C-alpha cells in the first residue's frame, strides 16, 4: 500500500508541477507578449510633451494628427479597402462561378490559373507584377516600342495597388466561396429550373441567398486586408497607414515631431477599425443562418448557358481573367532561365537559356566612369550562390519553422485543457486570450514589440534589449507565433471535436495517466490537422513581409526583405548584378515550396482513409503488373 501511495503521490506532484508550469507560461505569454506591449503603445500617445510648452500634453498628438496631413493616410486606406470590397468580390465570385457553377470549356485549366495566387503572394506577387508592368517591365517595354508616347510610370499609385490586390486577394474566394458553392443542394436548383426559371434567375434567387453568410465573411476579411495592406502600397508608391507606421517607427525626433507617438496613434486607429469589423462579423454569425434542403442531398451539376451570346461573352471573360492571372507567372518562370543581358533588355531569347539565376556565378565586365573596362569576378550570382539570398532563405526558414511549431504546441496543449474543463471560466478565459491577437492588426503587435522591448527596462527580459543585434530574431519568432495563434486555435479546436470521449474513458479505465492519454490517444487523432496547420503557417510566414519590414535590421533581414531590396542600385559599379534574375528565381522557388506544401495539405492530407487505401491498391496493382512482365521477360532473355 505504501508503494502505491508513493506512486500516486508522485503522479499528483508531477501533474501539479505541469499544471503550475502551464498556467505560469500562459500568463507570461499573454501579459508579456500580448497585453503589456500593446498597452504601452496606447499610453505612449498620451505621454508626449508639447514642443511649445515642454510639458506633457495628452492631446498634442491628436491635435497634430487632425491639423496635419496624417488623416490622408487613413482616408487612403479606407478608399483602398472600400474599392477592394467591390473589385475582389466581383472577380472572386466570377472565377468561382465560371469554374464551379457554369459549364465553361476548359474549367479545370482555368481553375489552376485562378488559384496561382495561393502559391505566391505578398511581396513575391507584387514583384512579379512589377516585373511585368513597371517602368522597365516586360509589357511596358513592349508597349513603349509600339507607342513611344506612353507614360512608362503608369503602373504606380492607387490604380496599381488596386489592380494588384484585386487579383491577389481572390485566394480566399477560391478556397471558401468555392467550398460553399460545391455544398449547394442541386435538388433546389433543379426544382427552380423545372418551374421555368432561367439559369441566371436561379443563381440570383436560389443560389446567392444561401451564400450570403460566406460572402459577408469574405467581404469583412477583404476590407480588413485592404485597410492593413503593406507590401503593395510600399512597393507601388501609395500612401496608406501601414507603410507610414513603418516609416515613422524608423524615424527620430530630430527628423520630425514625435514620430513614435504618431505611429502608435495610426496603429490604434487600425486596431479600432479591426475590432469594430470583427465585432460586426461575430454578431452576424451569432444570429445563425438556417437553410431548408431536401433530405437526400444531391451533388451540384454545372449549368449550361443557353443564350449563345451570353455563353460566348462568358468564355471570353473567363479566358481574359486567365490571361491576367497567368501572364506574370509564365513570364517570371520563363525569364528565371534567361541570362543577365536578356533580363536587362526584357527580351526573350531561347538561345539565352541558363541556370545562372539559380546556381553558380559568372564574372561581370563593365565600363567605369573613366571609360575603362573592369571585370568583377563572380558578380553575376544565382539565388543559391548569393550570400544575401541564401542568408535570407536560411533565416526565414528557421524562424518560420520555430514560430509555426511553437504556435501549434501552445494551441494543442491549450485546446486539450479547454476540452477537459468545458464551460469553466478559466477555460473560456484561456480561449479568449489566445484569440486576442485577432482583434489587433499585425502592424500594431509588431510596432508594440519594437518600441516596448527596445530598452533594458523590461524586467521579465532580464535587462536585455530584445531589439538589439541577434535578440531581434527572438522578437520575430514571438511575433510570428502570437499572430498565428488564433488561426491555429480555430483549426485545431475543430479537430478535437472528432475525438470520441469513450476512447479517453477507456484509457483512464486502463490506468493511463492524463499525460499518457493525451500523448497516445488524443494526439495521434489530431496530428494530421496539427501538421496541416503547421504547414499552412510556415507557408505564410516564410514569405511574410509586413512584420519583417517592422523589425528590419541587419540581424533580422528575412527572405521577403531580401527580395524587396534585391533590385535597388542593381549593377552600379559592378555590384549587386543580376538582382532581377535572382528575383525571378526567388519567385519560382517560393511557388515550388508553397505548391508542395499546399499539395501535401490539401492533396495528400485531404484524402480520407478509403481514398488512401484505393490509391495504395492501385499502386500495388501497377507494380505487380510491371514486375509480372519483368518476370515473364526474364526466361525469354535467358533462352535468347
């Protein structure tokens, strides 16, 4: 009995230690890396001294904001967000209807073209459009040869940002609106058709009302995306909120009046808009939306467009969108295998095919200001032979992997605790704490980190300035992980609902401890979903730009920042040569990595057990057929 009591005591002590450690860690995470930095940003607005009086004036920043040009940044962001709501919904709904609802020839090929934004986005996508439409871009160079009077700087400012983000932001429609369309009960469509309704009337009166909840969510998320846009406005020259926050964060009082407080005010304005929109979305979702469908649900069948004129116009529109989506992708891939002279002149020549943009290096000969030729050895370098790009890839890979794994581990442990203590206040508080970053724009979290941890006064950092030197990498990992916590929580929590409670009861009856039950029963069930979340988070963070721009330093230059800075002063004095080639190669590399991850998540990972067994059996039959032929051919070969 004494031995059993000792074992039970050890189990209780170990359980108590883990519980105390877990609670302490979550409190440390929430207060140390979510709440306190953001509160510091908020209070910094009201603790600024008025330059005229030298005294603290809580309203001086707000007066400066209202009397200066700063409202223009807010208005510009609102303008972009409102216009994106219209354009993204039009294009996003169109591409889904053309590939999933209407019978359009070549729909499978069209779908692949429309979904290319899933494998390259952010700064990679914007640089791809710049490579095509910039003042020295392929299309602009070609058009200027035909029309010499054309304005070569046409692709800049608001119109360029709106055009780029319209096609960049349809990826959510390609995923979620497509799933909503495919989930429609065909019996309701067929019933309306039998009553004499035209295909377009059925679409408006029967189909669209069932899709309103999905469209509302996509509209809100598109508005927030436009409001918090970073990479496109920065690279295309549009004055919006996020680029201005990053600019002010790197400024000083010697350059302009209280830049840090102004950046904090813009961040808080963004947070207020985000909280308001997410509150409206949550309120709308809580109302509930119920549909009346038949008991035997039928798979949606594509609708033919009977009007020949409308059918032709629909096909023309579908393939025009396909050309817009695919042209940057095709041009980048093609020019990634062209040499330096072809890239500089934007002229395609199949005889100039090379792998130098990816591997190896070449010498570069150039003329100096004095008219003499000089040769710089190895100046033309490929993606994997250039120290900057290799360093950026390595840093982003490591930081993104650590952050994605950290977010998954935190959420798995937290969700397990939430399910064990359902309907208890501490579980509800823990869930809301993990959802807290969703209420704030990414730029506010990162700016708060930059200002709050850029000192030695933060006691729980043990006197270390976390923004200095290599310490900034820790901040980047924490920012990455914190931003991804809400998404991981939503996905992994859904996976935990699939766990049968009887399995846990059976393990407990067999004497398994809670830790053993978690590791051997629950974790194997949710592991595929956890790995999928890890892959998607890693995919998003690997080419992340917004946070990287806020933390920009020589010790924290991510892959996205390397891509952005790649073409500045290209070729000047024989340095930084072939940056355009490395940029194309970088985009191709990103597309390959993203495509592989999406295939593993949505291709292999989305198959159920029956599909996997069927594919395995097909492979076995294929190999038996090959090995059977080989066995039959072997005696014949011996006789010969």
